[in-house]
C-alpha cells in the first residue's frame, strides 16, 4: 500500500511528509528546506510565468533550498579564500565560533542538523588559508555526496574560489 503524501514522520521534533517535503517548526512546508519545484507540485499551483527549477527562480523571490545553498557556499568559500595564510589565534577562535553559530542558524534546519553533526566528527581546521579552504571543500563534498552529486577535487578549491582556473 502506498503511503499518503500528507502522512508525517517526525525527526528531532520536526516533521517531514511522506513525499519528502520537509516541514518547519510551524508545521508548514519549509521553503528554505525544499526546492521550489517540489513546493509548487505540493500546492498544485502553477507558477505565473516561470519554469519551476532553481536556475530560473526569479532573483527577487525568497530562496529555496538550492538558491540558499549556492549563495551560502559562495559566502563560505569566499571567506576561506580571503582568510589569512597565517591567522592570529584570536581570528582562529572567532572563526570557530562563527562556524558553530552558522551551523545553528542555517535557515534549512535539516541541512543545519547534518552540518553540525558533520562538524562534531570533522573539527574545523582554521590554522591557515590552505587548511581552512580544504576543510570547507570537504564539508561541501560531504553534502555533495549526501545529495548524490559529483565530489569536487579539493586540490583545486583555490582555483575555483580565489585565483581563477589555471587552464
Ligand atoms: P552547489 O553545491 O551550491 O555548489 C556551488 C558551486 O560550488 C559549484 O558550482 C562548484 O563550482 C563549487 N563546488 C562544488 N563542490 C565544491 C566543493 N566541495 N568545494 C569547493 N567548491 C565546490 N541541500 C539539500 O538539499 N540538503 C542538505 O542537507 C543541504 N545541506 C547543506 C548544508 C550547507 C552548510 C550548505 C551551505 C548547503 C546545503 N545544501 C543542502 C545546499 C546544497 O549543498 C547545494 O547548495 C544546492 O543543492 C545547490 O547545488 P548546486 O548543484 O547548484 O551547487
């Protein structure tokens, strides 16, 4: 027998519909936890003039999980790209605090939970730009793997986010 799409399961106090739609703490579908195409499919509504893929989501709409993710990775990798090669102990400590707070406040709660768990097993390495950039690349790869995406070559993170491609 098929599970009805609206049946809810509970994880860490939050709920998920059987069709995979993640609900927020208010019990409503969480926009920043789902992709916009799934949300439109759930509502049965058709968008006015856009195709419902993240790549065509108008830039002045609230972000879905994919738009939020792309912007967030841009910020995170750019922070590592401008991080000093020889940071002070104070900056290293502030960076760890930032990552811990970021992990708690990330607006997709399911993503945030997994990111926090990953960080408990992979303590942030912030002793230099190289270390931090590689660590962030590994963090991103953990999400890529979870989502079934290609793993990025962390030997090239600096080309992607700081210097530009060599070839
Ligand atoms: P993105 O994965 O956003 O990547 C953007 C660009 O970064 C790529 O085009 C590539 O050039 C580059 N890149 C890719 N991998 C790496 C790497 N390892 N190192 C350096 N550069 C790289 N989405 C979910 O659906 N579920 C989740 O649980 C989830 N957790 C997330 C946790 C965090 C902390 C963040 C920031 C995002 C999370 N996301 C999650 C969003 C997800 O990672 C993607 O951002 C989103 O699916 C859009 O993917 P994309 O294919 O457009 O490219």
